[in-house]
């Protein structure tokens, strides 16, 4: 892929090819837990290079509006959230969640000015503990997101959020790269039972779908079985993976579940990662103790975060607290936290990686397919066509799975029943 192709993918501002593409999907704006209080304090949001303000108004609906008042460009972060609207404290102009001006106290009561004053606003829906927004053309708005994990009961799912100081694409590609698990996330090099390190060169098969693709990683397990892992990539920037058979990989992760990430561009050089997990079935309740233990194992527990932010205490300035002695004897990286290991490598590439220096191999099939699908989608949008993955009926029943498959037998036969949706 040439320089111009990557330029199409890495820039996300309004009017750019990738920016126009992403604005055709419902995308996470913030966690529902960030705006719990009706008539509570507004929250700053930066998304696809745009500065916005989120607020939960009196009825409980979440609004997402432009960060500056259309009157004199005063910051709406300081606005009063009151009586079903957001009132600028500079001159009292008030707007509802649709962006309509509902009060204009500085103008005469007979003024018609209020009828045509609006603040930029985007629609929102809440699903799975996330406030999603649609930032594209109104006549192209797709149905609300309906991933299986968003339908899981609150007791059976969890979602968190972390910040990365790099372009979304290198973070997304890192998530879709299954081969690195055998190395980057090998936290107990003496464990000969680790399913991912028994075979560090998985065979990758990628199958395109109407929502993106699913990909299969096959590793040798023993003389009679392979260990097979089925993942899904949902366009434009979400992945889901199973933790059914390999639940003990990172410690006391004994509850069968499936996990995923959504890599949402803040702008060209920053990304928010929404990390979710959902119980495999009704018996897989994610209790508080389990969630706390698991989040800490990933390196994104409360004690791992800079207070009041979604940024990790382990960062580039302190080399992610790398322990070189531990690297020699126990952990392949010497860095604590599975996701912290990802962040260290992805941020360490630079805010935007120079892909002209790459040398890709057979284990990179999922990454190559990702790039081609995104490129094709940007061109489809330019032609006025719909991109893949905006129709929930195409992805709502897609779930990942992993397990042992007898050598020479198709994984589809072994996984058929297990892949049926439970929620």
C-alpha cells in the first residue's frame, strides 16, 4: 500500500475520506457512567477531531452538542444544565438535545431570531453502558447498534475506557494481530501449558463478511488436537475475541466470556479504547470481584489510572515501569498489564507510524484485509454508496469462540452449537 492510501486511512477530521466513512456509523462518544446525573455537570468530549459537550438532561436523555455557543463562541462546558436544556452562562441562550434554541433572553419577546438559531448537535443512543452517537448525514443514519454483547444483562457485561497517545489505526491493527499474543503477552515463560505459546506461528484464515470479516487462528496443541480461535472484526473499528477455553491465560480468569475493544479516534494522534467483556451465557455472571481482578490483570484497574482521567500511570515518560530483571526470568516484556503491553508497543511506534518501513508476513493477513476493507469503504462512501457493517442484522448474531478441534477436522463442526447467540 502506498503513501496516499495510508493518508486516506489515518486522518479522521470532517471532510477526510476516513472521517467521512466513520461518520456513517454509530460510534462511542463516552461511557454512560460519565454522565449519570440528570441536570448534572456537562462533560467534555473530543471525537473525530471535533470538540463537543455531553450532558444528561432532565428526562434522562443524553445530549451531545458543539463545544461553543453559536452566539459569541463561549465554552458550553461552563453552561447550566437545567430544565431539559443547556444554558450558556455568558448571555443565557439555551439549547435542547436536538440543538434547537429554546430560550433567547437577550432578545425582545417578539424576536423571531430564536426560530433559526441552533447549536450543532448529534443524536445519541445508549447501549451496553456506552453513549453512542451518529455524526453523519441525517438521511443516511443507520439503525441503532445491536451487537450481541450490548444485549447482555448488566450483571453479565462490563465496559471500561482507556486513552492512547497514537493514531487509531495502529491500535486497531494491534488488536487484530493474534500472533503477538504468543510473545507480547507471555507473562509466565515457564508455563508449558500456555495454549498460545505452544505454537507461536498460528495459521491465519480470513473470511470477509457483510459486517467486516471473521478470522481464524489455528495453533498446534498436541498430537491429536489443534487449538482454534475464531475472532470477528466489525467495521469500522471493533474486534471481539473469545475467552472460553483459554480462561486461565492471565490468572484467575475462570469465567467463560468473550471480550472486545472499540478503538475510537479522538483525533489523528489520540485514541480512546472501549474495553468490554460479556459473560458467555446466563451462568457466566461477571461479579464485582471478578471484574476488578480482571481489569487489574489487564493493567487498567482504578489503581492503574491517573485520577480523574482515562490515562495510565504507566506511560512513555516512565517507560511503562518496565522491569528488566522480570523480563529476563518471567515476563517476555517485563511490563505489567496485558493491555499496558499493547499500549507500550503502539504508542512506542510514534503518534502516527511510518508504514513505509514495514515488512509484513503471513501472520499479517487480518491486518492486510482490514486495510483493504477500510480503503474500499472510503471509496464506496465517496460514490454515495453504503459501507459494510451499518446494518445490525448482518452482525447482531456474530459471536467468537475458541476450543480444541481434532486435527484434520473442520472447526465449523466443533463450534457450530457454541456459536449460537445467547443474548
